[in-house]
């Protein structure tokens, strides 16, 4: 497991049992920016079910891990991801209470992670291991994307300038910091199960477009279901790029360059984002500090 020279070594991943109070959260928590708000809100729809799928997959992989250090990292990853899922569920409950029912889109997400990508009992041992490794490869690709997003939100000063809700910003930055903190675990587990180049890159060719499609459809759903917007409101590419220029959303060019780095033969996640910055934020996050006491 490689770390850049200026990054801390021997980091132990610790689940942080955070809590957030959503009572005062407005529907459009980036003031005057409903589209940007809902682009980010897709995280609350995708992540709970997706991260529970991560947990189930990694629990299935535990008996195959022969490296004690990696096993400890995987256990820490499992603990962090389980708490991420619970934290985002609270936002969904709040949206539902304000008149936006996320149920139809959530059922679609559940189908993807439970039926399409879920466990398949009864497979012969060699096929079961191959299918498990494929799912770990997909997770490694997704974790590259979430590490990019985590690094982005930790540095997204445009959200502060726009007056984004501070509790939501803390949720996103706490989660983003932990994504940066554990960004190598899925990749290292994949390398432990299959050190080859073909499987990991093939999985990203699948995971990347599927994530983009789910994100677009999620944004369309949220804007159409938002009771505070005119009927038939839809996101636009022009609206996205304008929000990205103001620092409210990730720059698509930076996202494309980040995705491209995943295909380099010498790629390793430790060179994406900064562990030091992530740990520093977790030391100041109101929710993380409260969880530590």
C-alpha cells in the first residue's frame, strides 16, 4: 500500500457515529440554486443502497483476505460505509416530510444494487469467486469517483460563498473526508484478489457510464418531484456548467481527467486527494467532533 511522501502512514480507519439535525434544512439548501442542490441531492438517493451493497460485498470477501493489514483496513471501510448509509437516510426522511417522495427512484436504485448486482447463492465455488471479484472491481471504480467527489467538496469554497446550509456542508465534507481517507481500500482489495489490469479497467468502463446515467436520471427525478419548483422543471447541461463555473458543482473537465488517470498502468488511489487534508477536516467537523465525545 503506497502513500505519497508527504502523507501519513499507518492510518487506522475509524467509523464515526455522527448525527445531524435536519429540522431547519430548506428544500434548496444552496440558496437560489435548485438545480445545483438536486444534483448533489442525488447522493442521498444513491449512497444508502450503494454503500450497503459495498458492505455486503466486502463482508463476503473477508474470508479470502490473507493479509492482516488489508483485513483491518477492510473492516474499517465496512464500518465507515455502514454509517454513511445511515447518515444519508436522514436527509431522505426530511425531503419526504417536505413533500418530495423519493420512493420511485429509490426502488429503481434498490433493483440495481439488490437484484442486478446482489448476491447469487448456489454458484459453484470458482464462479462465486469470479463474480465476487467482479463486484469488488466495480466498487474500486466507484470508490475512485467518490474519492474525487470527496476531494472536490473539501475544497468547494463556492458552496460557502453561496451560503449553503452549514449542516448539509458538514455532512458532505465529513463523508467526503472519509471517502478520501479510505480511498485505497477497495483498490487494494481488488489487487489482492486479482492483480491484473484488464478486470479493473473493464469494471470502470461499466461503472463510470452507469453512475453518470443514474446521476442524470436522479437529478431529473428530483427536479420533477420537487413541490417548490414549477411543473416539468428539468436540469440542463448549460445550467450544470454555469453552476460548476461558480464552484457549486464539480468541473466536468476535472472529472474526466480524474477518470482517465484510473486507466494508467501505474495508478494508485493514494495519489488522488490528500489524506492529510481529510484527517484535518475530520478533526474540525462539528458532527465528527460530537461523535468523538
